[in-house]
C-alpha cells in the first residue's frame, strides 16, 4: 500500500534560529499581563503593545483596551505605553491627569532616548535615521524640543538636510532598521558631515541584527522565503527585504498560514522560514503544519546565533519577595 507521504512533493524548510519574540517584546507582553493581574480589567494600552494582531487580540480578550491617544483613557484606570516608546509629552500628560501608568518601552529603545538627550545636553543637533510616522521614530524624536531632531530615511535624504551647524551634529537610529540600508545612510552622513558623532554602540537592536543575519545565511539556499509577521512591523518587513536582497527569488510577509500564496510557491523545494521579533512561535508552527499538509516536509534548523537576553519588568509590577 502506498503511504500518503509518497504522493506529496518533498520540501525542505530551513527554519531560522533565532526567530520570533525578542526580549523587549516578551517583556512588554508580560507587563500587560501582570498589570491585568494587579489591577484587573480594563487596563488601557496606548498604541499596540507590539505590532502583531494575534498578540494584541489575545491581550484584548484578557481585558486590555488598545487606544491611540492618552485622552481616550479614563483617568481612573492604568495605562501602559507600548514597547516602541512615546514622546516625553505623553507621560507628562499622564502625570498631569494623575493617572497610573507603566512604561513598557523596550530598554534598547530607551537607550536611544538617553543617547539623544545626552547629545542635546552637549549642544548637538540630532539626526535620526528612521521611518517617518513609525511609533518608535515619533517617540525618539519626541524626546527633544521640536526642530532638534532631523529625520532621514534614505541616503539621498542626506543631501537636502538643513542643519544648524555642520560641526555640531550627532545621529541615532531606529532599532528595527535594515543593517545594510542603515550603513549606507551613515556613510552618506559621514561623507557630508565628517564631524558627526555616532552612538558608542550600534542602535539597531541585537534581535533585529540576529534575525537579519539568519535570513542572509538561508537566502542563497532557498527557492523562497516566508517571514511571519505583521504588515505594520518594521523589523518583519526588513527581513523580507533582506531575503530579496540576498539572492532569494521570492520573499513574502505572511501574518499566519492563511496568508500563504500557494500558487506562488509551486515548484519550491527549499523554503526558508523566519519570524519577526513580535511574532509568536505558534504562528510559525501553524505555517509548518500547513506545509506538512501539502508536502513531505523535512525541517532543518539554521542556527546563526544564541540569544539569552532578558529584561526586567518595572518595579511597580514586581511581586515582593
């Protein structure tokens, strides 16, 4: 008797390691869950705590209410600021309303905020490399007075920058950018402004860098790459771009298994699979299961780094020992 697997075409799935949740995302989700345990529902969250619908919907079912602005929150309920960070004006407004609030900003984003403030105190005007309108960019630019942070997205933007003093500049970056694309912008900044001061350590976070390196390792071997992540997730979209830029003929972002374009994957024999830093592992497992239903699947883990980073939750949520 012929087994069912004999009728399925073979497929090797190269599964990136590391992939999925980073320490900042894990911490932010825990903060919402712990706030619900401490104060009960509802707990308000300004902006999506992380950019993933599955995660947000799960927290919503537990009693979290997601809003875009602080004035949508009642003053007698706790509010949490998302992992992307917020402008300084937001906690000030919460304090003015005597609200209970918890800042879930990723510590690596907070590090960029501190860098920007330090440079400002030293009299330097800031240039931020980031995506206009992204919550992290808005939050970082909002750490300083208006006009003190100039935004650039592409190397071409550097030529049109109008700065106060070319000899008194510093730059920071959004933490979820493409490592290679950012390097090109930094090169353009240094070429035009030789005295510009950069961060002591790269602003792009370890998880973003590690996930991009894993994609670079897999892309030349793969016929296609799928990145599990949300359409509004910056780091997830960068993974798609990195895959395409490193030799993979087909690179696609999928929210979950239901997004897979099977027609586009006809004839694929080696598939690379990864997930953005805000995508839970259950969604990756769902994609693998969907392929198992159609292919005789062999999974090969491609390990390019080990991650053991963990961030503490705010003291206000910790249970006394």
